[in-house]
């Protein structure tokens, strides 16, 4: 009998692959057994720079009219739809469709204090770029503690000269 060392990471990876395969067949297969186009969500990257956040989203084949960008309650939401191309093939023609299509929504929570009026978006070569200026840094405000004298007058905080 051979002893095999148990590696939990390998077991988790195997479980994840099995779950992906299960969900892929259940949710992306029509009732008649034919495969339907899968749902599409654009890939996004978020980069933090010194004075801003920059979000890149891959939106191949989409125009500015196909995409909506909203900012509400510190949540940036990108939504839109990529329409499937329809083709009429002659009798006996075989068509293979692999590109996913459909509507999508991606949301990202941003730090409090972002000025919505300063957010900028551009599209170039199928990549949406959104520049989000960082909110002004909140700095603690020091509050001096005053003391009252016996006659009820307010004394100057410690370290400040007393006016005569």
C-alpha cells in the first residue's frame, strides 16, 4: 500500500473545477441539450494612482451608446448590452457561435467623498477608461480645551496668551 500525502490546496482546486463544470452544464445548456450563448460580463481592472483611481473595462464591439455609466451613493455602475449577431445560413449550413452576448451590469463601491462631477470616461479601441479623482483627504481637526475661571470667564486654552 502506498501512502499519498494529502494536499488541501489541490483538493480545493479539484473541487472548484468540478463546481465550474457542474454550473457550466446546468446553466448554459438549454432544455433540449443544445448549448445556448453564455452570459457576458466585461473584464475590469482598477488601478490606484497618486491622485485618482483608473478603471479599465474591455467592451469589444460596443459604442458609447451601448454603455451606461452611473454614480450613486458611492457606487459606480457600468451597464449595457452586447447584441448577438444573427445570420441566416442556407439549408444544411453549420454555424458555430462562441462569443457571449447579452446585457451586463458591473458595480464598484468607491470611497466616500468622490466628486461625481469630476469623473471622466473615454472609449478607445474597445476599452472603456474611467478616471475617478480621489476624494480630498480628511485630516483630523484638533480642538483646544478651554477652562473656566472662578468668576465664570473663559480662560485661554493651554499654551495661548491671555488677553488683558
